[in-house]
């Protein structure tokens, strides 16, 4: 008696999404080791998955935020302010961790890399100005370019104008929100196949041989990110909620960091994070705004990358760094990280801005950026995993803290 395909794969389909993703990772690694050529052909699965997430994320954010604000009742509390405070504190603490680690484990670079193309921003003021200007971008352009700052601004404005809309209009907006959310659920169900393709193609194309010569630099960067994810972030959450933070921390790492690591895109991970917030039963009025906002300005991983590579460059050139300058670097890294989404090349092209604090020329700084691109296979993946999972973690912490206060008051 033959076993049909549906019966053969039924046990696999009955597993949860995270176990399926882990199986996809293992299969991708095995495929890349056994047959790199076959592994490369699976890259289409990863490309389709990332493209689908990136395509649905802007319209999802726009519709969800507009619908949530339109349905929001006057006087009903939200916890956005608490989330924003946690975003700022978390990014500053991450920069401090990176600076401390760079002093404890000083790293030197071999500056013989070719320069990379790209125009780094000239100052923090320029970064913040570009970030503010992006708010008033044409809404159609914002949706096409996934400019989430502008998408949020237009969605908030539209939602507020629709608060007095008729019942039929409100129902239509809610139905549209449910429909787009349904599409997202379908896309996320294909995450195991997408991640299988991403893992197989990455290992087949790049491997990790090129990373060995920059092993110490990469170890400091990844070590800082792990320390922030497993030590400082839980401490911040504990201070906010007064509860054991680790169940929430591990839930966010499992539900968000894994997919973010392989997609290497905070924007692509927005639908994943919104679904995770829904599973955690958080306040929709809060997370529909805080998650896309966090994907734009909550960049602890970027602050770590900027700080560690900048201090490695200073150490290589024999430039002494005093305590006051190190503190200034923390602030600059944190502020610059908030504008990463508006800079082509992300955190790496913000390094020349930070190195300018130490009088390092742009020519040398761009060689340092080139080294950053060599290690970006791991650095960028880990950075995105930390950034994206922290969006959910701090949103959940703010919501849980507010619930606890309301429970005590009640």
C-alpha cells in the first residue's frame, strides 16, 4: 500500500512554524555542503520569500495603522511613549556595551582594502534632516519605496480623519485590514522554504572562509550583540516590568530573530513581528505603530557596528581615545543609528561620520567600510536579528508594564 504525499508530509505540516524553520535551516546547510550547485538553484525560494514580505509590508503597515487609529476610542490609553523611551535607552546602552568591549578587546585592522562607492552623510544634522524630510514624502512614493516614516505619518493622518467616518467606511477599512493580514499569514507560512533557500544560497555562494582574517573584529561585534540580547535587554525589560524577562526574551528571539537573521531586512520582518505581537496578545493600538517605527529608528545593532568598527580603526592608526570622546561616540552612534534606514548601505556608510570624531580621513574610513562589507554576511544578519527582535521585546515590555500598573491601580 503506497503512502500519498499528503500523508508523508502531514507530520511535518503539523509542526509549529519555528520547528519547520529550524528544519529548513538544517536542510539548507546540508544541501550547501553536499551539492553547492543544487543549493544555488534553491536561491529562488529565498528571493521570492523576501520579495513577498517586502511587497506586503508597506501596504500592511499603512492599512493596519489607519484602521487602528480610526477605530481608536478617545481616552483609550496607548503605550507608544513607553516604547519610544525603551528604544532610546536600548540603543544608548548597546553603544556603551560596544565601546566597553572595544576597550577590553582592542582590535586592529589591515587597511589595504579597495575603497567602496557611496557618499557617507556629512553630519548628524544631515541625517536627522533627511529623516524629517522623509516624513512628507508623497504617499504613493512612500509605499513604492517602503519609506515607513512617511507611511506612518500618512496612515496616522488618514486614521485620525476617518474617526468620524460612517459605519460602512469603518467596516470597509477593518475588512481591508483583515484581508491584508490574511495575505501576510499565507506568506509567513512559506517561511521555512524561503529560509531554506536563503541558507543554501548564502553558504554555497560565500561560505565563511573570507571571514577568518577578520575573526576578532567579527567576534567583538557578534559578542556585543549577544550580550545586549541576553543581558542588557533582559535587564531593561526587568526594570520596566518587574517580572522575569527571559520567557519574553526567548519568545522574541524565536519568533523574530531567526527570520530576521536570514532575511537581513527589518522592513521584510515587519509582518513577522506584527504576527508575533498578535500571538503575544499585545495592544494592537500600540504595536501597529511601534513595530514599523522600530524598524526605522530602533537600531541597537547598528550602534554596536558603528562603535566597534570606528574604535578598531582608531586603534589601528594609534589614535588615543579618552573617556569623554568614547562617551561622545556612544551618543553619535546612537543618533546615527536612528537614521540608518535613510542611508544607502545602512550602518556601514555611517562609519565615516563616526571616524571623523578622531580626525580619520574619509579615504581611510572608506577602506574600513570595505572591511565591513566583507564581514557583512554575519554582521548584517546578526544586526538585523537584534534590531528586529528588540522591536517586539520593548513593545511587549511597555504593554506588560502598563497592564501591571493598571492591575495594581484596579
